C-alpha cells in the first residue's frame, strides 16, 4: 500500500479528484463565486490544468521527445486561452 501512495501517478490521480471536487463545489455550493463568468473561468482553469497533468502523466508526454512535449504544452495553453477568452467575452452567446 505504501508503494502505491509513493507513486507519482497515484498522487496526480488524487490531485485530479480533488480538483474535480473543487471545480464542482466552486459553482454549486460555495458562495464566494458571485459572478457566473468568474465561476466559469475558475472551472475552465481547473479543467485545463487537469488536462495538462493527464497529458503529461497518463499519456506519458513527460518523457516524450522535446518537440512532442512542446507541441502538447503549447496546445493546452492555446486552447485554454481561446476557450476562456471566448467564454469571458460572450463570443458564443450571452452568459446566463
């Protein structure tokens, strides 16, 4: 059991679960999010950080060739920024 808890993948997996609960709670039950857009941006930021850890640790891009890892890092940053900006500005419709 101790070997399992010392594994990097297990620690990342537990952090991903905590991040999922945190993103869910940030818009459901916690009252610190007073603006819907802010809650959406918080959830998206957590989701894209989770995406990074999944790509690096579960898709094993951490030990991939440099160009492949660079492409993956640039991809999640670019997509994350584009989705967040389009959500914040209401590009695809009004935020209800």
